[in-house]
């Protein structure tokens, strides 16, 4: 494990929980960090953040899992996390990625019912034609 990863892991253990509201650290290892982030009972997700061999020159790999969020919303959060990691290439990336995921939950009220809203939108657009 590189000194850089060791430093980041120490920072995660010290600062992550106080940096992101509604976050629980599930595991921290030299290979990955797993956290649970929640806003409500229905707006919850787990982030599995993995360190590639060439980290921090290569971006973190982020996987989102949730029982309540639609697949496309989870993919969108992964994409947003990837973009954030690219901006931070060469620096610590875990805490900012967790903050971005929490911010997404805060700013998007209807993500839990995104599929239903798309169905309604499609029906309405179909009726207008």
C-alpha cells in the first residue's frame, strides 16, 4: 500500500463521518472504502470506492448500490462520482466523492420515483401528439 493511500485512509477514519451528514463508514481497507449514505428511509445508498493500483494518478472506481433507487439513478451517481474523481486526480478523492453523492440525494427530491415520473411523462407526451 502506498504512503498516499495510507494518508488518505487516516484522513477518512478521522474526518469522513463529520464531513458528510448521514454517513456511516462500513469498512476501510487498503483496497476499498465502503460507506452508507442516507437522507430518508427511501433515499439511501451504499458506495463502494475502490483504489486502483496507480491511485492517485488513476481515478477511484465507484460502485453504487441501493434497494430503493432506480438503476439509472445509481448509474447517474456513479457517473457524477467518476467526473468528480477526474477533477481531483492526483489528490485525495474519497471524501469529495462522498460529499457529491450526499449532495445528489439532497438536491433531487423525486429520485426514488424517477421511473414512475418518466412513465407519466411518456404518457403525457404520447397524448399530446
